[in-house]
C-alpha cells in the first residue's frame, strides 16, 4: 500500500510500524466487504457477497422472504454500520495521527478524505 516510503531515506521505525498497522486495518475492512479466498474457504460470508446473494434470491421468487432471509436482512445493516465505524475511525483518527507523525519527520503525508455517512 505505501510503497513510496521505501524510496525515502531513513524512515523512522514508528512511522513504518504505523503505516503497516494502517495497511492491515484497510486490508481487514476490504476483506470484510469483499472477502478473500481464505474467508470463502472457511465458509465466512463477507457482507457485500451476502447482500448480493440475498437480493438475488429474494428477487427471483414471488413469495415472501424465508425466515432465514428476513433474519439476515435485519442483521446486515448492523454489520455494515460496524464496518463504516471502523472505516471512519481510520479516516478520522488513524490517518490524521499518521499524518502528524509524517509531518514531524518531513515525510509527505496522506490526503485526508471525508468520513462515510451512516445509512
């Protein structure tokens, strides 16, 4: 994710560690949304895949959703809110903290983005 740091001379270990930690958090959030081969092999259903499957199965049938489908539809918004909270924590806390460290060491920092609005 942060290949540019490798080109800079003498990047402090604290910054390298903070960047690696942020990179892992981003990968985790992406994995929760999009899934990974490892998650799929373990039978863990990432949220976007599950939303897509539920939508497809409900739209193909003219009857009411099954009890399982109704239960999943009730739980998925909460899971999405949790992921949005994690993402917003990165945007509002982790990235500004990293940028401060990078500023103090004259290293170009990350461009801030706006938090994700809750549905």
